């Protein structure tokens, strides 16, 4: 309501003199100041604040590889430096172990103080200190995962040097852009992330931290603090933003306790929620983070959503609920589960295309590689991350694995086990590099299926990992092609020119890392070292690392792209492969599909801890 001055009435005629009005207003303003001072500074004013302030003002957070597989396949960018030993890189100044421990302890101590002060008044809010007490082992292990064996440690230091080299060149030539173009020494933005920038920075936070590259980590943290703008407009992949940005920020928070990362993760998570506004609740693949409008990829069949996109949200969204105390994130991904459990699955298989409008499959193409892969990965990892309480995820995973074994797992004439693709009952004897993650996936799930099948699953995991290693050894560069076939006399080799490239992908090395931790068979470390030597010889250029266009020729042609997942996944998995098992122990952590570590949620421990605190306070 607007009060207007009445015509013909003077100010003095309103009943109060000017001086009296002034004294009245002075008294009133003093009273208001006193009330709000009490509201904000008295010890027991939290409940009053909730009455007068919105939730976003009370709390420091707000609520609210198409896929990595196929978008990367559709957005791919189709000299050599000799191998330099770790000793030969002695000119790079690295902190001593004591300095690293001191630097990390200062970071963690400061973050614990902030966390404690922020959360002390509200028992429903996530407590970082309680979370750390519920871990079985320190995240970085007893000695930062340093192996006793000198050769293994030297190899680990070499991987660390590769990370520093890749990072330094990104910082020098592409800082703030999404990825580095090492040949032309400039940055690449791309169209997978809408208006978001700094994909390589967010993807690298946890890798830099666990490697002890603290100066580089602090530079990355400062950029996130000052320059990561989430208010962007553009066509962003729901999947890629979730696994790289949300996953990267979540893991950085859980490792360091820095509230900055938690706040950014939850703020970004809120911006992804409108993608779920469909008749079925199945999210569309593309979202404008500014307007909230969403749509399906133009290349997706009949406006469908992609299995590996909407099926690769569960880990991050459960943690968003954990940190924000807002159940909406978990509700969204559990609704996806409910729909998938209701609809009929051909031969027990999950096709790659689903209509977000009707909730029906659009076509019967099944793949454990591009379009499908990480859906299966997130089923077993959801079970593990729940501290083995998510029985629905467990049932879905093992039922799907049985269908995959019955319909897709094949043995070549030469004795190689591989995963074929299924097109409405017709097998396509092709296996993609992306499908090579499945060796590690089947391995980590071996202990939790039927006891009599444990060794069977370990054997299957080892056979698939061996096949993927063969795809590397059968090329001139000792790096694997994007896809390889098992027909027309071919075995584990690419027969099409369009499948011969390598874009610094991590999936084969990922399986090496898991199989090493599960079996400690030394061949997996040897295979990993072969990959390091090949990367150094064929992908390392003067100003970074680049993918190559043809793995079958040593006269390599580079694609001029240092992918952010090379920093987040490939180098991290190599570093873990050459580290002791207590560095990011699998007893405490699961890795999202971008290799960002997320902790196992031990609600029983957190509840017991809260009960003990309450008892001691009484």
C-alpha cells in the first residue's frame, strides 16, 4: 500500500510537530535495533531466526564420459618426447613429506574449526568431524600411501610428475578454460558444460590433494572461491556437470573439510533439479543452468533420455541430501529406480534409450560401453556406499549381471572374454574402450553376490581386464583404440578407421587399479607401467598431454586436447595403482565414474556418535 499526502493539509496539521516526530522515530529505531540485536546475538536465538529468516539465510548452503559415454563419443576431437625417468625430473621442486603433512593438517584443522562453529547449533546438519571419526582409516593412509618398494615408489613419483606437468601447462596456457589444447597452447571451452568454466580445475582438486601438490591445490581452491560462476546460461550436459563438477566439489569437501566446496556443490545440485520436471521424473539430458529449461539431446532416439545419464546420478545426489539435509535429491534418484523396477526388461537387459514422457524403452540397444556403462557401475557402488544396506541396488545389480553374462559375455576363438553389444537380439561383436571399466566393476562386486560365485566373478573380472590389456598390446603405440572387434578374424583390434583413436581414456587403467587391490597380482602394476611409458612416448608433447588419432602407427598425429578426465581419472588411477592400499581405502571410499572419491555413509556410526555426545553432555 502507498500512502499519499492529502491535498490541502499541512505537515504541521497532521497532529504532531516536526520535533516530536523526530523523537518518536528515534525511539522507534532504537527499539527495532534492540530487538534485532537480541534476535541475532542471544545464545538461544536459533529458533527465532528460523521464524524471521529463510532457510538459505540460516545455513551456509542452499537447497533446492549425451553421457560421458555418448556425448564424448559425439564430441570427440579426432612431437613425441622420449620417456623421461622420475630421477630425470629432479629439477621440479616438491615439498618434503613433513611439509605436506603440516600443510594438510593446517587445512584440515582450520576446516574443522569452521565446521564445528557452523554446525554446533543444529544437530540435523552434517558434521564433518563426526564423518571423519566414522572412517576406518585416514583418507591419505598412514604415510600418504607411500609404497615401501623403491621401484614402485619411483613409478608413483613419475605419475606425480606427469600430473604436475599437465597441470602447469594447463595453468600457463588455459587457466579458467575447461581444457588445454597443448599443441596450440590455448584453452578449450566446448559445449558440454553450458556456461560453466574451469572443468580441469574442479576435476583436478582431489588428484592434486592426494598427490600432495599443495601449492597447485591451493591455486585451484582459490579459483573455485573467486571465479567459479554457477549462474550460467547454455546447453549443459546433466551427466557431465554432475560427475565432474558436483562430484569434484563433493570429493574435495570430504577430503579437506573446506565449506566452500560443500556450498558450491549443493548450490549446483539445486540448479540440476529442473531437469527432472518430466511426466515420469526421468530427467532430460540437457539443461540450461540459468533458466532451468531442459530437453533431450538432438541425436537421442525419439527425444529419449540415456540410461548412462539418468542412471549415473545416484552417488552424488545421495551425498547432496546428506550434506543439505534436503531429501529431494535422494527422492529424485529413487524415483528413477522405482520406474526401472516396474517396466519390463527384454531378457532382463536394460536398453540404452528411455522416453522421459511415456517411461517406455525407445529401442532395444544394450551396451556395457557407451550409453549404458556407468548405470551398472552405480548400482553396485550405491550398494557399497550405503554400507551394504541398499538391498534394492544390490538386487538390481546382480540380476542385471546375470542377464549380461547370459546374453553379452562372449569368448573369442583365441580365448579372449569380451562384452558384445546387443541390438534387439542380434549381437554386435564389438567392445568399446569405455566398456573396459567392467573388469574393475565386476571385481569389486565379487564378495557380495552368492558366496559360491565369488571366485567366478573374480575370474570373469580378470578375463575382461586381460582382454582390454590385449587391446593395448596389439597396437603399435601400446595404447588401446576407442573400440575393438572380434569378428572377421579380428581379435581385440580396431578394424575401422573411425575406431583407431585414443583420447587419454582411463577405463583400462581403472580396472588395473581395482584388480591390483583385489588380488595383488604384480602383473597389474606392470601393465600400468606399460601404459605410463606409452603415454610418455606418444601422448606427451611440449606443453601437455594430447590424445592421438591412430594407435596403430608410431608416426602419431595428435588431436590437440588434454581432456580433464586425464587429470581426474587416468593419472589418479595410476597413482593409486602404485600406492599402498590405505590411500583412499576401498573400505571407506567409492569412486564416482569420474574417479572422484565419495565416502561410504555409515549412518549407524553417525547415530551412535550423536547418542554418545548427547549422553556426555547430559
